[in-house]
């Protein structure tokens, strides 16, 4: 099989997997699963509380690691080139990167993340610049009442001290 046929086969396999998932879950449950995954990703990439990211994902795509300058990141030639190189890494029949190429893939991923940090308007989660970019998402929420699930989308994975520390940072709004 040539490269085009291999790519087409991968795409067909992905479509089949999605179709199986859609059949397994009802339409409502499938949408909720997609919203949850989207909110979890947003929480991990931006630090925006899970509950807020979940609420946003019902109407629009939640922010990503490049927010608020996602459009600039999409046009960045360095990021495009690194992503093409990541896609060129060899994969097994399930779509997982082969062990031989995993180091290359990881290095490219780390370089892309560093490039995102250089482009976006904030350096660290919950620093002053982060609040300048994300404060409007926090409006209308009583952050002081948030639980671990509201912050992270998980239960029992974070200590009470960690939860309280983040609540204090978010309730203070970085001032």
C-alpha cells in the first residue's frame, strides 16, 4: 500500500470507531461525552475551571493553549512545519506513534508548546496576564463554592489544600 492508501485506511478506521461510539451512546450521551472531553482538555491547557469550560463548550469551542491568540498560532509557519513533521512520524495500525519515532514526536510537541507560550498573552496559569485574558470567563460564577469536580472535573485526585489554594487565586482574580 502506498502512503495515500495507508492514510485513507486510517481515516476509514477512525470513522468506523466514531460510528461505533455513536451507536454505543445515545446522541445526548455522545454530545455530553464530547463536551466533557473538550472541557477536560481546556482545563488542562488553560487552567480554566472545568465547570466553566463545560458550560462554554455547549455554545462555542472553549479556549485552547494559544488563547487569546489562536489565529496567530494557526498562521505561524514554525508551528505548521512542526505539526507536519509530527504527522509524518510512523504509526502502528491503531494510529499510535511507533516507539522509534516517539522521542521525535515528544520533542516536536514540546517545541510547539513552547512556541504557543511565546505567542499567547500569558506565561503561567493564574498569573496577572492570565487573569487579564480569562477574567471575563469567571464572571457570574461563585468561585468560592466550587468543589474539586468544579475545578478539575475529577474527584479524589487533588488534595483539599490544592483545591482551596486555587479557589483563593481565582476568587482573588489575580489582583
